[in-house]
C-alpha cells in the first residue's frame, strides 16, 4: 500500500474513496496509551519500585518483540505482588489522564448512532472507570486478583477467560459486532501496540494512534501527532 501524508502527523494508506462516520456502526479502542496517557501496569509497578523492569517488558510486548502477550503479562503481574488498593487509587487519580480528542471522537461517533467498545489488556480497576467517564457502551479487560487489599500477582477468571490478549481483543470485537448485527467492515479499531493488530486487521478501518512502528506500518490510518479526534479529518462526521 502506498502511504500518503494526509496532513502533518496524519498518514493514510490504502484508502481511495472518502469515508464517513455514518458508514460505520462500531468503534473499538485499546485503552493504555490510546484512550489514556499511561500504561497502567508500568505505573502500578512504580509503587513497588519495579517500574523500569516492568516497563521494559511492556515496551518489548507492544513492539511485538515478545510475541506471547499472555506470558509477558504474567511476568509483569508477578512483579506487582503486594501493591495495595491505595497505590492503585493513586495511579488513577494522580497519573491517569484521558488522551486529547478521546471525548470528542466518541461523542461524534455516538451522534451518528455508533456503539463504542473499550477492549484492553489492562485492568478493570481502570477500564471500568474510563468506560464511565467517556460514556462508553461496552468494555472488556483483565481483573486483578486482590486479597486483603493487596494484589496477589494473579488474575481472576472471567466468563470469557482470564487474559485479554490480541486474540481475545479480536474475538471480542467480532463477538460484539455479531451480537449487534454489525458486519466487520462496519467496524473501526484503534490501538498502539502489537496486541492490537489482530482486532485492527479484523475491522473495516484500522487506526494507529501514536503507535509502535510495526502498528503504524500496518494501519490504514496513522495518527502520529495530535489527538484521537484527528480521525475525523479522514472519516468525516
């Protein structure tokens, strides 16, 4: 595909006809470093002095250098044992910020009747709050195991499984779309890391947001500067 600079910091490839939001019915977002400004697992690790170690694993996984996301997450979770709920609360209140343009893009999508899905390899502690703050319709993420107010280093089993990896992200997108009577080509998927590529490849439109090189290369739209709402320069309201 030939990539063209649509405008500074916005790269479009493989799209020929103009796109409009009304052509789509569902938009799926990754959370960490896409809807929000941080990687929650890295910031949680900072509470126990292990941020550098955990962040190195996160970076390798997001770049696609570690291909087994489940294994990389389990390795990071083991390093979080002993983190308290108070530490988690501090990460949410002091460090987590909604990325620019997120609320505006979601509002524009919902104005034309689209549904919004948050699907994350992160944690329900943060994802459920982000879902409420941004008026998102559906969310799926991992649930940390907590005993006596502290993380055990494990995850809770949920009805669909225990770890939301790239495969589960793709499956969730297609499952929600199917339940709503929406075809894959009517879906938009946005993310920044290698574990977002499976759902991005299943959607009619794939969007990389300030993403790793591997993700930018494979996305139809790459937003490299500015906020999430820059998508509206390509997909007209």
